[in-house]
């Protein structure tokens, strides 16, 4: 099984396709639930599968600290360790390490940092990050990059992007190719079209199985993010998958798909599920709100998840008010199910050549629902 | 459907039988998982069903405070509210209210107390407690009693028991009989055989669909508890179900079954599941212990739950160390599955007439396993 992506249909800039991997096929556009520490929070692996999710994300930073990459390797990799035989994409740890502002020091070779768990010292370089992802048995390995801070001066964005490109080459050199496995390079360059173009050119010169757009959804706003996609995505090779890292809200995802993105990940649906925030076809709602306490309706009558098929909004409200674990369990299942249904609808619309109308109707339903 | 229990087999004092209710049949001896606030903590209703559990317990005290008995009644009862169409037994609230020592005042008519949630004032009497359980649509309603404190003087135990018997008659008078529903009286009297006998006589004079033994597992120790069962249970009518309230460890349950008890409930397996303590055929173990961190074995190879079929001890250890919700989710499923398997084994052994040998082998396996 060789790793690769093939288009099934296009609609404007958007594409529907199939990603083939050593761990199974993935229909795109796809949303990947985040399984930070070897579990999609508050869900069993069976429950994740039941939402329709086909690929999950793991975090190198968290897993290298606990339980450790060597331990996971001894268990035969992250797939076996967490009971997820399907594809797993791992980040490189760069993003989390950069967020440790006070706890890390950056040099040309890599980053030294202290664990947020016990203060112990660790180091990540392109070679180490790539090696850890190999031990984790990641289906898709991400290049180690510097996630450029925001806001930053033009000079900072340029020098950060250039370092990331040097690190991308080192990451590629450290990557051990195996059939059905791939490595993605990450485009940086902030919101500057010229820097983004230089970054794409540098990555294409190296050559990866897929390309990610990094450094967005960090505070620049949706308009700037979409504008950056519009100048960046057309430069990427049509025959390779494209991944917009850490994005986003349902509306961000619809816009990303319209601009040619194939893959997304975000903690929003899982994190929101633990804080009583529901994503639905009719917009978002907060289940802690007292207006739900007598509401016999399901959260979303069109949804097939356990929370919607079996329970009332009043019951979900009660669970969150009583701080019952079942509240986060059911709402995380719902939110991930909704995100999967959203992607399914987008794929179908691309195949029918009706993406823009579908996107407009989807947004209209969110807007109409928000006042309920 | 009339409410009733029928023996299928006896073995010494032990009985295997079938309880018929408006909400389905229950094979006894049975363990009832505790669903305090309208949810068995950390489990979906489907997951509870998958363990083999056939009846769950709800707590009047918690439910009357939040979400309130009237609200649950408007939703068609607790069965619909929590998606548990099977039988539900509710306690009377007496036990929880008595534990609020500083927050409650007791008089002959009932108890006034303050909510642990918001300090609001509430009152429970035999009539109110019985009415609330009616609104909850409890399949089995418990009489409102005073759980005698332990230790207590002989005079305190006697006067407390006598008040509970007066309250038992008022509870019976307040009970609205419906086909397939039942009400249980609660035997009190501490560890005094004469008081227990007087309490049984008082309850039989009133007449209930079943009888519970209360006021045990409050600090008297297993030997005193078993001795009290040995003088109390033989006085109870053979044709009615017998329920030992709030008990207990697997060993307590085996001993209770050997002494003629049919029904049990306890928070232990669910609470232990949230604190990394596992009950298995080979004794208990604490999954936070570092000795599990490289252990590829399942928790219990004979168990069919998700935690045992899909995961290693090392993974469960990792989940608890990382404070992942999935740890309590999986271990609660396991512990309830183990308790159900334990009851299944006891029922089968009674039917084969081999309960004592089965109990001895079960205890020997726990003892042999504890040093692993």
C-alpha cells in the first residue's frame, strides 16, 4: 500500500478525494479529532469510530513526556496502545513547545524546554521530533517547525519561516520512508503572500507526501486566514493532500474547504464538549443555560449520536449542572459526530458540484438557529 | 404484570430467583449499580446495559434537590429522563439526610435539612419521601426510615428502630399501589438480635412487597454484619425478595448471598472506578501503581468489558496518570462488569447446588491474586 491522495471530484478550488495509507483509507475533506495523550478525551475508541471519524491526531509533546515514546514503541506503536488501528497523524511537538514561552530556549539546532508536568529538561530538534514520531508509528509525520508568534515584525516572520524551512529539510532527511506512511511539510510565512510563496517553493524543493498550512488561527482573524489560504493553496501541488493545522470552527472549516483544504484538526469540538458548548446544524448553544432545563427536545433532531437519539436537552443540562462525567461524555460524542456530519455534507456537495450553495445553506441554518 | 419474586433454586440459606416488575424481570441474586443523580457515574445507559445490569438505583435526596421530582415527573419519570427503561429502585433519602449531621433536625414527624448544594431548606417525612418516589416513578419504593447511627447506645438503637417502624407504617399508608410496582420495608435494630426480630415483626404486621436489611455496613465490621444477617434473614418471609442496603465489597456480597440476601447496591465499584481501583477475579489492584506501567496484560483476561478486551494495564495506568476521563470511564465499566459477572457466577452456583464450593474458590482466587 503506497501512501497517496487522489481526487474524486473538484468544485471550484475545493476537492473531494481519497487518501490511501498503511492504516486504511480516508475520504477527504476530513476532520481529525484530537487525541492529545493517546485518547480522544472523554470517548472510547469505539465511540470515536461510531462518529464516522477515520483518522485521529496525536501530540508528540504530550506523548514524549507521558507515557514516553520508547514505551509506546515497545507496545507496538500508538495504534495498538490506544486501540486505534486507523490512520494517526502526529504533530511534531513544535507548536506546544513554542507555547511554553518562559520554559524554553530556541537555537538554530532546536529547542530545549522544561516539562510542564515535572520541570524535567527535554530537547526537540528536527531529528529528535521525527524520530519520536517514528517510534509512535505515526501514519503521517509532521515536519518540525517553528510556529511563528503573532503578532510579529516582518523581519521576525521572515527569519522564523526561513528557519522552519531549514528544519523542514532536516526533518525530511531524518524521516524513514515506509510504504503507506507519509511526512508533511508545513508552510509558514505569517500573512505575507510573498513569504508564503517562498515557503511553498522551499518545501516543494524538498518534496513531501503532503503539505500543511501552519501559523494560522493564531489571532490573525478569519478574513486574514482565508486571504492567506487564497494566495497559498493554489501554489501547492494538486495531487498532494493539504492540511490546515489547528482549524477550527465549523465556519472556518467550510471556508477552508472552499479554498482547497483537505484536512483539518482542532480541539474545539472536544474541549467544547467538556464545557457544555454544543455545535449543531442550528448554531451553538450552551447547555448550562437555564433555558434548557425543561426542554424535552433533543439537542439536534437530525443527529444520530447517543445524546440526540436518547436524551433531552433538559437531561444534558442536568448532567452539566450536576457536574456528572456523563455530560462531557455525551456532548463530546455529539460535537465530534456533528463535525463528521459536517465534513460528510461538504464531501457530498463537492461531488454534486454544489458546494457553494451547500455552504450558504449551512451558514444560513447556523445564523437562523442562534437566536433560539 | 404483578410485582413478585419466585425462587428458582435454593442452596442452604441462599436462593436464586426471578423478580417480576412493571419494568421487566430481574434474576436474583442481583447487584444494582448506583445511579445517584440520574446517571451511573461515567457510564452511558447503553454501557450499563452492556455489563448485564438489569436494575439500577436512584437517590431521592439528590434527585429531589436537582433536577427536582416535579421536573422528572413532567418528563414521564426517571426511566425516561435517564434512558433506563428497566427497573429502578429509589432509596427514601433518609440515609443521605441523616449523614448531613450539622445540617438537619429530626423530629417525630420527619427531618428538616439544608441542601448541600445551596443551603436551601427542605423537609422529608414518610409521606413526602414516598410521594417523591412516586413522582420519580420508582419501580421499587423504599420506606422512609432513620438510619441508626453507629456506634449508639442500646436505648438509642431501640428508640431509633421504633421510630423507623412508625415511619414504615406511614410510608406504607402513603404508598400508591400500582401493578408491577412495589415498596420495601427496612429492618433496623443495629446488631441486637432481639431488636432486629421486633423490627421484622413490625414490618410483617404492615406488609410489604419486599424487605430490606438496613443499618449495616456502617462500621460494625463484616463479622457483626454477617451475624446480624444470620439472625434476621431467617425471620423474613421466604416468598419475598430481600435487599441488603449499601453492601458492599465482593466478599461482603458473597457472604450476603450465602445468608439468603437477593439484592445488593453499593457505590464501591463505581467510586473505585474513578479512583483507579480495579476489582477482578484475582483481587483488587490500583492502576496508578507504577508496576503497571509496562504491563501489556489485560486487567482480567476472563472479563469481556472494553477495558479488558481492548486495552493493556499499561494503557489504563497511563490514562489515570494523565488524568484522562477515559480512565474512570473504562474502569467503571470494568468494575460494574465484574460485579455483574460475580452475581452471575453466584446464581449459577446456587442453581447447581454448589454455592459453598464456588464461594470458597472465588475467595481463594482473590487471595492468590493479591500478591501479584
